[in-house]
C-alpha cells in the first residue's frame, strides 16, 4: 500500500509582485485551501497540483527535506513563511519529482473533472508516461498555443 499526497504551487496577486510562489505539499488540498483563504486578502489559487504516491510517510518527509536543499538557491525570505520560492521553480518541480522515480499524476486544475490529453505535454516533458498527464480541455488549448509559439517539435 502507498501513501498519497500532493505537491502544489500556489500564487496570489501579492506574491506575484515579488515573482514568488508558494511551493508546498499536503495530504488534503481542500483543508489547505481553507487555511490559505483566511490569510489572503485576495484569494490565491493553486496553479499546479501534482498527486504523488510513495511507499511511506517517511519518504514524503525525506522528499520535503531534499526539495528544500535542491531549491534553496531560489528560496525567497522576506520575513514571512518559509516555503516561498522564485516562480522559476515551477519549471523544475516536475522534472525534479520524475528524477526521484515517483508515481505522479499532474493535475492543473484541482477539484474539477479532467480529460486525459497527453500529446502536447508528452512532447514537452518527454519521458512522462501518458497516464500520468491530466488537464482540462481549455488548458490543452492554451498549452498548444504556448508551445506552438515556442516551436516545440
């Protein structure tokens, strides 16, 4: 049996002014959302959610420690919380998780129904298995336009 939890990237208008995102993990996304709502004058949003399955809770905690070491050069400390990072971590969190051979499922819009549309993300992320890529049709269209501009083959 495994232990399931979520990595997430959260953004707010305030954090965007500092090119910062909150990178964290939780067992309960809805519970974490209610915690954030009480401290955000303008409600933020999860912009990336990745469902992970590991063998044990201790593996989850060792990944947390490793992530803090790995992303330390991009850590932002302005006297507030400890899980703020430069927004560039968004580009590296999925490859970092894959490098740890984790069973992951990418969820771009939590709490919504999802279609599996792997083709454009498969080309972008390469080795991710098709069944691990999940996102909405509107997200697919936006990504296709973005990747077309980047001339990804």
